[in-house]
C-alpha cells in the first residue's frame, strides 16, 4: 500500500535531519515515483535546506536570531506564504 502525501512530506522533512530507514526510503521512493506534487515538495525542501545551510552554517544560535530579525518583513512573509502553499499542495494531493 502506498503512503499518503502527508506521510511522504513528513518523511521528506525528516530525511533532512536524519537518515531514513530502508523501508522509509523504499516507501518514499515509491510515493515520489507516483506523485508529482510530493516530488516538487522534496526538490523545494532540499533547495531551501541547502540555501539555509549555506546562509547560516557558521553562525551561532544568537547570530541566527539576529540575522532573522534583520530580514525585511516582506521576505519573512513571502517565505511563510510559500511554506503554507507547499503544505496545502501536499495535503490536497493526499
């Protein structure tokens, strides 16, 4: 049985923080093969993770908070909007 889009997006997010088990990887790969929405979410999540890692890699927690506070409100709102859209697209596909 194929996993839901909700489960797939959870696994995608978890894969950015930890290695997935063999079965999790297998389930996710099968789902991504069938679901374009989740495949796009995976690509976007990985790109965002790389961007954030590159931007904040050498900063301490205090430095990161300072960087985020200095971001223009418009940038923060656009990022929140894009994250909401990606979440809603994943839910609509399930």
